[in-house]
């Protein structure tokens, strides 16, 4: 079994050698990039030390954790890194990882100190982004991404920063790297994206409504901690879109308040937060009172109270066979009688007692004693 896996790995690397014309030529020093055309790949397969690799700045995609990371680490421990990383050579002799952050981390955990890499030279920042975003879309479909990752992808393609022709060239290269000849066991399909631009275009391409695309574009403006809370399901996309309209300092206040008090954010609370941000003062104290429900609490409805009668009282005046309507009718008559007779007599008695007390307290010729 091990021999077969080893043979598969060798076959894959040989296919990559054929694809990129590896072997048979002098190796470039790993830390010394050479002059090349824009986006040109190195002409050889190179083993690069992990300590020379830097993560892509502001990497928006979550790295593997838990069981998924353990699974990849064990696979690398047994078979090695089968798919080369894609690195961009920097002028200081180091490399930026465009594809392979998980392979590097898991390779280190598996006890390796270097990994196979394709080296790219003279890429623009936009070209770097295409490699980063497209390889992540290749490895995980859009539907499987976390909300913040979907937001990042849609925001990039909505920006219209890159020519479609050049993007397709890079996509073709990535697909060839993932699916070299005679390596069907490792094949991965790549989704070729159409021209970026309008929300309607993105909506059709990713199976979303234009309104949902608009929400994702807003969510991309959340600060990091709130993006993580969204990905963890602490609030849904619509409240998240509302929170994205808050200033960065206000978003930090919301995150802090949620962390300290365990408060949740629903649609109503996010509406109030946004309203205060737009028209009033939204400081730490206001955020607290909004999230704990003090601000924006709905007034209690004037509901008719339900009156309960003790069983001993009910059975004293009513029979089991009497209907509810009949009981209600009798109770209504009793209440009417009380307020028209009994209450009137009680009021009169109270007034008489009050007069008796008042007059008897005076000791002059006009005073008198009340005798019932």
C-alpha cells in the first residue's frame, strides 16, 4: 500500500515536471529570484524551506483546524506534500505564499522543514490576489465557504480590478497544476468565473439574489472580530450587514459588549444600533443599553388580564353541568349588581363614618353625635 502511494506521488511530481519543464536545467538559488517576465513561473521544481515563506497579507480564508488539520497532517506524514505550493518571490530573498498555507502548517506539524513549490516572479498585487482567491475557490466550492469568505470573494470580483483574459490565463494554469496529466486520482475541478462587475452578474454566477450579493458586499466591511462572530453563527447575514454601516470604533464597542456580557444581536437591535450611529451618539454605554434591550424595548400591550377563581368558590356557586357561557352570564350580572348596589352602599357607609368622626371631633354648639 505504501509502495503504491509512493509511486502515485512520484507519478504526480513527474507530471508536474513535464508540465512546467522541471529538471534538466540549473536550479536557481531558493532565496535569489532572477529576472523574468511578469507572472513567469520558475523553470524548475524547487524545494523551499518553510522558514523562508511568509503568509499572504490580510489572508481572508480560514486555515484548517481540528480534525481537518489533523487529517491533512497525517496524510503529509505518510505521503509527503503531493501538490506544490505557489510562492511569489520577493526582493529580500523571501517568498509570499499564494497557495499552500495549510500545506505549510501541516507540513511543519508532520515534521518537515521544506516543501515543493512553484515560484512566480514579478506579479502585481492584483495578480497575487487572483492566485489566492482562485486557488481557495478551487479547493472549496463557494457554497462551502464561511460567510466572511464569501463576502471577500464577491467583493473582489465586484471591484473589476482585473482583466478577464488575464484571469482566465491564471485559472488555466491553476487548473493544470491541480490536474496534471495522468493524475486523475488527485483531480479537482475549477470553476471558471465569468466577467466580474454588477451585482446581477455575480448573483447569477453564484446562485444568489442581487439583494443577498449586496448584503455580502456590506459584510465585507465588518471588522475582523465581528466577521468571526458571523462565521460562528452568533448573528445572521442581515444583522451583520446592518453592523457593517457602523464606524470601526462603534463596531469594536459592539464586539466588546458582546464579549463581556454575552449579549446577542438580532435584526431589531442591529436596526437600532445603525439608527443611533446615523443620527445620534453611539458610545459604549448606549451600545450596552441597546444590546441588553433597555433601549428599543417594545411597550407592553394592554391585554385584558385573566382572572382565576378558586375551585372552592366556583363549586360553591356553579354546577359542573353549567356551560361556560352560562357561567359568564351569571358572573357578569353579579358584577353589575355589585357595582350598582354593594359598592354604592360601601361608599355611603364610608362617607357616614367620616362625617361621624369629623363632627364628633368638634366641641362647639354646632357639633352633634351621629346615632345610627
